[in-house]
């Protein structure tokens, strides 16, 4: 129904008061679109939304002035005109927060304002609380407001006042400058916009004021547009002038239209010397200050003739001595047409100096690296030689497999190098210890505290067990974590321990013999002697012989025990090597023998000055046994002779004790120094312990 009337020409009549409204609506809409096209940022978007609301308001009032039917005016006002009016105040607040950079902070208030405005709009559509009638004035028909208009106008003016307060607070906090001037202009324009509220007065009879609000609205939008564009231009000029790089702007004919202060300093000309001049003429005027001006002229000609091409070249100034990097970019107008070029001149003197220093440093570094590489190669060769000739096994395992091994480790385990490299490390460890050793290796990789040096059993290629001590340390090998191991063969140490244990057991046995057997032997010998002395007359010759035999056997047994104890002590004796005079030692021993049996006649021939390096105590024991044996086994020889001397066999000295007593069959010579072996009868040699 309303649409039919809107499209019916009979519903309208010519009213000149509507023209200012339409013109204002068109102009503010054009200003909003223009600002948006110039710079599509948040401020321009909010400005476009605000001007769109104002255009709807002004155009709607103009249409209303042309209408004849009061019912059509009421319906049109509710649907179209009031929508623009309801949205303009939230639009002003939206623009205020955007222009002050407060939108993120005030976003929820902006949304709430639009929701409230929309609620007023919907309420006006569904009820007659806002618009209650139409009144006739000299400028045309105008709507009358009802009770809902009071809260709406409070909301409307509250938003405008809040916007003014935000601007006022910002001005107080800002330093003087372009931005502060812009905010001042926004504040003044908003204050003028309040005058547009005069349009609401005639909505409340009997007030009758011509609604000239389109004028302050237009002034408001115009000032806002000027403030936005002027600030943008001022900001660009400020940035342009503050840039350290020199900038020249030329048109499509090569004439300079703008130049910044940095460019004046680089070339040494004032801004007036540049503006309006052909850039090639400027070049020719300073050609003596440029190295290779022909190259620079060719570059500039290319920029002029091909404005769409981006150029990037380096040039050198002789006076002042500067290296300059030039870069040109095409300049386009708002219609996308190439209108000229922007040439940027950047001082790269310091960069060039650093590049030259870096080049020299690189050359020096390459030379050092070359020398160091050669040293490292030589060092690595020495290191490998040391590792390969080390007396301990050295290897590296990574990822559970062997990746390196020296010769000693490979030999120790009986592999070839080809067989060993790549072998799983678990294959080399005794099965009973694999789990514990591999767990330690994993914990060591993870940085946990684990024992690094410990005993373990390794398995040779032939399956035999190698007792060893290993030491482990985590290293980096070819960019990844690995474990360096050293292996020491402790087979001999194990045998030494076993021998020490056997010696201890022998010592215990010897002392047991000494303690447990000596007492019974002394009893046997003592009681046998007592029988012979006290009951000799009661015993016949055969009984006395038996007792003498018992005594002789017990004495031989005691002598054997003494010999065994002496042998065990010698086996545990720690040698102390020094120069020993055998001649003097032999003289002492023979004197003792003569004193023990002065009735014997033995010729002793002892060479003078016979010395030897050895332990004096052990050598005395050996000589006592050798000379003692010679003394014993020459007992039946009336012309006994015992000699001590030295002879040379090749490069060796041979020391001997020689006698003319009972000899022995040479086929038993290997038994001479074995314990419990006898080469003569028991009467000749009672002690079965060797020399």
C-alpha cells in the first residue's frame, strides 16, 4: 500500500524547501565516499557509515516535504527517515572512537549503541509512541513526536556529548602537532553538528522553527572531511621530510615535482633548485661530482621513458664521497594511470665499507681456515696414530652399534675391522650383563647420573669371555650423540687375584701344618728319646733301633715343615733389587758351615769380587741352599771341593756353585727345582723342597 503511494506521482507536489535537503544529502554522501576512496582505513569506514546515516536523514526529510498524504508521511518517516536519525548518533560515537584509536577499548559500547538505536527504530515501527501525527508548516508538512521521543533524544544527545568529552580529554593529553590540530577540528565540527538538532524543535507544538539543520550538518561533514584529508597530507609531508633517504618525485616528462630535505643534503642543492627542473639537467650540473655520469644518465632516461619499470642501481658520488643505492618505483594517480616516478636515494657508504671489511675478513678467514684445516688434518692423523697404537681398546658406539674401534680393541676381541664396524654393541656384552649395561647407556644419553667406569665381561668372536674394565663418556660424533668407550683387559689381574688367593690359602695351610703338626711331632720325638734314655736296658737291640727310626722320621717331618714354611715365605716376599757381593756372601755361609761341623775337611774355592744385581735376602737363601747341598753331598768324599765363580756365555754372565760330591742323572734335571721331588735317597737329602 505504502509502496504504491510512493510510486504514484499524484502523492507529490513541488516544494522548493525540499531542494536544500536533497543537495545536502548528496554532498555529504559524496564526501563520505571520497574520503573512503582516498584511504580505506578504519577512520574512513566509520566516516562513510556516519555520512550514510546523515544522507538518509536529509534525503528522507526532503522527500517528506514533497508528499501530500499525511498517512504516507507517517509511514515513510517511521520506515526510512527515522532509521537515518536513529543511526547517526551511534555513527558519530563510532567515528570518534576510531579517530582517537580507542575502538578496541570502546568496541562493546559502540555495539551497544547500535543495538539501542535499533531497538528505538523497531519500537517506532511497531507502535505510535514516537510519531503521533503530521502538522502543516510554511515549509511543508512535518511530523509530531510522542512520548518515546524523550528517551530517544536523551540517548541521541548523550552520545554526542560523550563524543565531545572524549575529544576534549584527548586534546588535553596530546602534545602540539598535526594530530592535535585534527582532533580540535573534529571537536569544533561536532559542536556545530549539535546545531542540527534544531530540526527536532518543530516536532513539539506549539514550537515552530524552520528546520535549517541541513546547514550545520553539511558544515560538520565538510569540516570532518577537511580534517581527515589535511591530516593525511600533513602526516605524509612530515614523514616525507623526516626520511633519511633522499627522495625525488618526477612527472612523466622527467620534471621534478617534489624533493625532500635529505636529497638536498646529498646533492648539495636547495629545494628551489630542484622544483620544476628536468632531472637530466640537474644531473649535468653536478656531473663532475659523480663517478661514471653516463651510467647515471642512462638510468634516469630509462626511468623517464619506462615509468612502469622498477629500477635498482648503485652509483658513486665523488664529492662528497658517498656510495648511493637508487631505486625507482612508478607513481600512479587515482585512476591507475602512470603519472611519474618516485626515486629513492639511499646512502650505503657505511654498508659498502662494512662489505669491504667483510670481504677482507672473509679472505683472511678462508686463509686461516685453510691453515687450520691442514693443521687439523695433521692433528687428526697423529690422533688416529695414537689411538690405533694405544695399549687399551678404544671404540665408539652410536645408536646401539659400533662405529669406530682402534686396532687394540679389534685385536682384543678377535674381529677384523670390517666385521667389527656396525656390530650391535649388545653382541659384545655377556648375556647376563647386557640389560644392565644397555640401560646405563640409555640413561647416560638422557643426562642422568650413572656409573661411568665399571667391570664387565665381553664376548670375543670365538665366544670366549674377556674380563675387562670399561670407561664411558658421551660425545658428539658426526653431529649426533655417541658414547666413547675405553676397554682394559684385566685377565692378568684376575689371574693375579686368584694367585694371591691361592697364596693366602697356602699360607693358612702352612701355618696350620706348623701349629697342628709340630706339637704331635715334638711329642713323638720327645717320648721316643725318653724311652731310649730311661728304658734302654729293658729294650733289646731291635726295639732300640725302632725308636731311633721313629725319632729320625719325626725329625725329617719337622724339617719338611720348616722347608715348606720357608718356601711359602719366599713366594710372598717382595723383591728389593740392589748390588750384592756374592763372594762376601759365600764366605759368610762357608764360615757358618765350618763352625757347625769343624771336623770336616772341605776345600772352598771362592772367586773374588763376584757381584750381581738382585735381592740380597733371596740371593742369600739361594746360596745357602746351593752351598748347603754341596756340603751335604760331598760328605763321603775325603777330598771334598766346593767352588763359587762366574763365567761368560755370549753376552751373559753365568754364576755357579760347583762341587765334586754325589751327582745326579741329567735326565732328571727338570725335576731339580720342583717341590717334593727327590733325586737321592732320604738319608742323603732329607728335605723334599728344591733349591
